[in-house]
C-alpha cells in the first residue's frame, strides 16, 4: 500500500508540474490564436518578444504536452491492471472512458477554445488498446521505432518546407489579420462563428489534409507507448530508490533535446535541424519528466510537492479551467487583451493563473477526494455514482465462502 501511495503521489505531482508547462505553451495560442502564434509580425511585436518566442519554443512548446501524453499512457496501463485485479473487463470500461473524453473534447473545442487535446486523447485511446496487453519490450520497441521514423521525417526539413505543409503563407497571414478584431472586441457569438468557420488550409488539397490527419497519431504515439512501458516497469514505484536512474536519463534527454530543438535557430540550414522540430520536443519532454521525478523523489513530503500533486489530482478540471480563465482574459467578451500583452507578459499571466490554481486545488483537495470533472468521468467510466469500480473478485470470494 505504501509503495502504491508513493507512486501515485509522485505521478500526481509530475502531472501537476506538466500542467504549468502546458499553460505556458498554450498561452501563445490564447494570446495570438492557433495560426497567429507563428505569425507574430502581424502583431508588430518587439524584437525582445521575438527573442522570448524563440526561448519559449525551445524550452517549452512541444515539450510539456508530451509529458501529459506519457502520463495518459501510464495511467491507462495502471487502470487496466487495477480493473483486472477486481475481476472486471478492462476493454469495456476503457472504451466508455475514451467516449466521454472524446465528448468532453468536442464540447471544449466547439464552445470554449480550439486548442483542445481531449478529443484527440479519446481517439488515441482506441489505438492504445492494441498495446496495453503487450509485453513491455514490445511496447518499447514500437515507441522507439515510431519516434525514429517521425524524427527522420525532419531530415533536410526547412522553414519553407514547414510553411508549405501548413498552407499558403499569404492566405494564413490574411486569416490572422482578419481574426485580430474578432478576438479582440468580438462577442462570444462572433468568436464562436469565426472559430467554426474555414481555416487557412480548408480549401487546400484534400491529400494535404489527409496527410496531416495521418501524421498526428504518428507524432504522439511514442510518448503514449513510453508511458505504458513505464507503467509495466514500475518506474515510479518507490521513487526514492530510483534517483540515480532518474537523474541519468534526465541529463541525457535534456541535453540532447535542447540541442535538437536549438538547431533550427542556430543552424537552420543544417540537414539535421528539422529533426529538432519532429523529435526534439519528445526527447526534451522525457528529460523534463525524469528530472521532475528525480527532484520530487527528494522532496516528496514538502509543501511544494503537495501543491503540485493537488493540481495533478484535479488535472482534467484544471486543464479545462485554464481555457475558461485565459479566453476570458484575452477574448473580446472578457478583458479583450488578445495580442496586446506580449510574450513575457503572457508568461506572467500564466504564472498568476497557475498560482491561483495551486491555491484553489490545495483548498479543494483538503475537502473533497476528487474533482468535479474527474468525478463525472469516473461515474461514466464505472457506471457507478460513487465513481469507483465494483470488486467482482471480492464478491465472488465472499459468495464462495458462504457456500462453503
């Protein structure tokens, strides 16, 4: 029981830590839009903010969401093991979970914010069912192979190639210009209509759209699989005994990830620079994750770790609340600060929002065991108002004892 508690505590804390990085990365979309975050010239930002953008892209963007992805795979594997212990059928339970995640993501992306990831997680869950019962070695090999293939796709890549994949640059720039007054001063209905309208690549080649849709699972699958592998190998059980393992991997992956992600800005024409865009973020994410595990294994009883864990226990609720809070700050139906705060200012806003979430999460978890959205997900997943799976093994044992 103690080992399981230690594992759950450090996993919750890492999840809470990753939510801060996710908020920092998403702040670019909240401030400038899904398409505007890479078209900052349209917003006439300062050279300082352009420099800060490079820092954010190297250190943060694409390297915190993969941690959440890793933990999703980790959690699915542990959930399946727990369900099997209780004599339940994991596939049915997990499918119900994926369906609700898909539904929550659809509602979130439609009515709140276009940067949703829950819808995609719900779909990826069905793919991960193929790996949950596989041997740990098999899962690891698949993860490495997919990451290698995805990384090699970046060989010889350039900025012009990236823009070509994302559509006509002139069309994208005009789309961003048109979106500024809508997001800055538009009503909820006007912003909703704009978000639901055509994007810069909607009218492009259908083959391009199909390519992007097929590429997305390939890009994210490795971290899902690495999470499953980590669960099978009990990476976070008794974390205080694994500090050497954590720090060794953290050093290797952080150094390699930072080098790969920096190549685009230091040596953009180098043949390997494109790998930083395709695989560097995942590698750096593994480094951050292992570094967090090492740090948290030293301070598992500290107040800061408990605060991270409180945020992590309410991860789904906090993730959705980040969207509600930040769209209210930046969109026209709120404070209307879209495109006005700057990169550094956005980091400041993220720190304030996350600090608020820490205090609220600590207050909440002292009074309630589970968050509101987490409770809804559990009720639907287990078909139980208590949000807990029924223990069929225990019931069968009791019945047998009575029969004897």
